[in-house]
């Protein structure tokens, strides 16, 4: 199992990890053989549990709904393990431990030998435990995706959105200002000869520059 020779005692000590073995599992994640890959072997063990439940479920006292739940749970875990989800390995370890504990406490047909139940529990836990750490190491070594570029012109968070303001061309300054249009003179108006201000035709002095002017006959 996992490409190294181990005796039964070493396999039962599932909580002990070999760093070189873990590095090999991560480096050759997609190329390791079926019996050497913790991920694939974990999924296979889940599939084996489904088959055993189908064949021996009624024999060990499981009801029809209980068998259906077992099949759905272990099939889903097998699929999730195949895709390398860490939570699937943790869930499998928890579910496997609960089932073996209930089997030992319930005294079912498959739990008559407590030693055999403990050995099967430890072997499964070993494979699931290594598979979990392989998935964890891969997740830690995978670089995060680059975040999308932020729009620097976007309105800062926490501030109300300002409505768009209309833009106006700046008014010309100084001598660049356009001259105002000359007012249209009425029939009773004329311009002052001194300041060019508008005055009445009969006026004798300009109200703008206060200078005397000669009146013009309105009939002229």
C-alpha cells in the first residue's frame, strides 16, 4: 500500500505520516498507480463498503432505508474523494468510526470479533488519513488565482454615489470674451456722441456721461 513495504503494526498506526511518502503522493498525484494513490484507494474503499452493504446489509440486520442511506453516503464520499475534496476524507473517517463503534456496541453478526473490527477500522482510517493530508498539502501549495483588476475610477466604498454632472465649456477670460451684441435703437432713441450711450432723441444731456448734447427733432 502506497508503494512501501509496511508490516501490519505500521499500517494500524494510521496517525503516523511518512513525509517522503506524502511528498510522493503530492508530486505524482495524477500518475500514481491505483494501489499507490491514497486518493484513489480511499474512493475504492468507499466503493467496497457500498458493495458489502448491498450484499450483506440484510444479513447483518440493516433495514431497507438504512441500506439506502449507507449507499448514498458512501457513494457520495467516493466521488468527492476522487476529486480531492478534503472534507470528504474527514467525513469518511467520522462515519467509519461511528459505524464500527455502533457495530461493536450492538453485537451484530459482523461485530462478533472485536479484534477484526478494530483492524478494519484502522486500515480504513490509515488510507483516509493519508488522503486527507495529501489534499491538504495540495491546497496549500496551489497558488491563489490573481484577483481581478480594480477600477481606480470607481466610487470609494461607504460614500454615496454622486450623480453625473453636466460639463460646460469655460467662459473666455479677459480680452477673449465675446463682445455683447449692440442693442437695437428704437424710433425715439439715439446714441450719445461722447460715450455712445443710448439716450432719447429730445435729450439735452446724456444720462450716462452727464454731458450736454443737442436735441434732435423727433420729426427729423
